[in-house]
C-alpha cells in the first residue's frame, strides 16, 4: 500500500472516534458459556490464558481460540464462547460468573471482553461495510506487528488490583486500529471510504478532497481527477463506495468541519473552509450529516465551567 493510502488510513482511523469499554476481565473454570450477543454493540474477546471455542450458530461455524488469540465483532452478532468444541453441547452450558484472574489455576480460561462505541455520528460512510467479525490468531502471520500490544494487555491484566487497569481499554483501541488497517490493506471491506482506499483510482481523489474540501468538487471535477468519464466514474464510484459522490462529499466535508469546530475554529470560518459561503446552507448540511446544528455541536465540545461556591 502506498504512502498516500497509508496517510489516508491514519486519518480515517482518527475519524472513527473510537471509545472502548472493558466489560469483563477474569477467568472461567469448568463448563461455562459467555457471550455479549444482543446488546446491539460492537465488541471483542481476548483470550489471555487457556483455550476455548467461539461458536457462531447462525453460520454453523466454530473457531478454536488459544492464549493470544482475539475476536473482534464489528457489529452485534450471535455468538458464544465455551470450552466445549461441540456447539450443541456448548449451547446448553450454563452461564456462570467470572472469577478473579489467577493464571495458576489449571484448565481455566482467562478473558478480557468489552465493547466498542464510535462517538462520531458520521458512520455510514466512515465505517463502511466491514465483515461481521474478525478472528486473529497469535500463531498465524496476520498482524504479527501488533503482538506486543497483546503482551502489554496481559501484563496490565495481571498487574491490576481490585479495578482493571484503564490502560487495557487504550491498548485494545490500538489493537483494534491494527485490525481495521489490516482489513483495509487486504481489501476485505466491501464498501465505504475504506473500500475506496484499496482502489488506486480513488485514493488520490479522497486525498485531494481532504486537502481541499472547499474546492468546487463537481462530479465532473472528481471524474477528471480519477481519469474517467462522468458516466463511468458515477457507476464505478457507487459500486465501490456504496453512496453517491454528493453524499460522499458531504460526509467528508462535515467530518472535517467537526474537527475544525472541535479545534476552536469559528463556525463561519469552518463553513468557508469546507466550501460553504452561506451560514444557512452550512447549517442545513451539517445537521443533515450529524443530526445537530453546528452551534449545538460547538457547545457540546466546550468544557464544562465549574464555578466556585
């Protein structure tokens, strides 16, 4: 992947505004079943010690997981973890509470489980069509460069006291970013901005719009930069991005506008920078993309002032 594409990946990763919450940290013994299904959230399971099975009943699929393996759910999917390889028997296993982490206990399975939340409201284009889940095996070649992060997570889990270390969530953030970049580089994202990065004809266009969002980006101008006819560009763009060029442009501009507002730029200046000469037009576009007016968004970004008694 080119330096240009890598820079864009880093920008997109930052644009996700990821927030990770650690839900469970501990271990199971005996026969058990664990799942985060049904909570309508993206999540993860990291196997810190021992081995277990990931069962996906709707796909009739099972994956053996060992210490150092991880599974990331990009959307809420029916699944459960169990020490039993047989999915039918595992489904009948009881749900039990986690015990405290003690890697010296034989035949135990230590897990770190949690959720992902994407704070940005600009998710339709930015998140794209990711696969439902990704399984990362420590024994494989995939994401070898991210393995030190897993070692740090385990070290923090073992060193924690009554409360899990807050560093675990931050380390999982970084591990997740590696997963997303891996999916993009392997072209396993089927639509949205991430899918476009895998197409050499579209990466320069995305970079140009990010660098000059205020330019008059007509469909003709975008097609020229991609070296395509207007008709070919429109058809190819819709196939890859899953959205029209105008919707794509709106999302990019408003994402940049939110970043400018968060950095303290005035609303009028932010509007001008992303191509709007009219405050009213900018407000309409901003609300269409984010669900709130720019003034309300700016107020939500301001720190709460605590007055002395």
